[in-house]
């Protein structure tokens, strides 16, 4: 039986996700998300000056979970 996540991310549905949002949704450490981004498993982009911050589009997140068969109903981030 799968446990359902009840943590709600307070962002409008079309807002790009932050690394910590993806980590919360997948119930993993933020470092795991950084590894997924670095390996190219999870598409991302940077915003801001200098190194900026990493953002993950909703489409990239949806593709990642779909390719791995993760049921979106079990995630804290609504598509």
C-alpha cells in the first residue's frame, strides 16, 4: 500500500518548481535532486545573477515521474 503525501506546496500550478519542492514531492533529500539534475535525469534551468538558482519546469517534473511510473496522486506537488 502506498502512503499518500499530504504536504502541500504553496505555489500556483504553473510556477516552476524549486529543488526543495521536488525533494519534498518525491520524499528524497535535496542532494538527491541535485544529483538527478547533474546527471541529466531531471531537466532544469538556472535563473538569477551569477550561478543563480535551479528551477524545474512542471513539464520536466511530469516527464520524470511518468518515465519512472511514479503515480502523481502520491506526490505533494500537483501537476
